[in-house]
C-alpha cells in the first residue's frame, strides 16, 4: 500500500519552503549541526532534511520539535493570531437590533 502524499497549493508550498529555509538559517546561526538537532528533537537526519526543505509530508509535531530545539517554539503563538477575516465574519453574524423609528413630538410638547 502506497503512502498518500499531501496535496497543497503552490503558494502554500512556497510558504513551507520559506519556513524550512528559516529553520535551517536559525540552526546555522546557532551553529548546531544537523546531528545535534536530530538528537535533541529525536528525529532522523532525512526527516530534518525534509523539514528544512519544507516537505509537506512531515507532521506538524516534527516542526514543533525542531522549533523547540532552536528555542523558537514560542513563535507558534503567532500563527493565526490576528484572524481579521474570522473576526469580520463573526461580527456580521451578530444580531442587529432593529428599532422602530421615533415618533416626532408635536410642537410645544415637552417631557415632564
């Protein structure tokens, strides 16, 4: 039985590739070897190679492990933080109260 591959849009593939490159750059800035990251993240070298190339078949949990090793796991909190579209959709779904128009007061009439 063959493994089902992930099908993603080209723009999403570019984003994953960019993420992989940023992770590779972060690893190199820290002067971590692939072997060091693999040992600390408990993954194989081919898996880290896939992560650094933005392979969509790699599980999200593996990306999280690599982020943890690089000290970047807190950045996960920034994903989808400001959901502008979702907020607008939610606001549009809120009930809008309709009020009857105010009756004009006769001239000379006051409260009291």
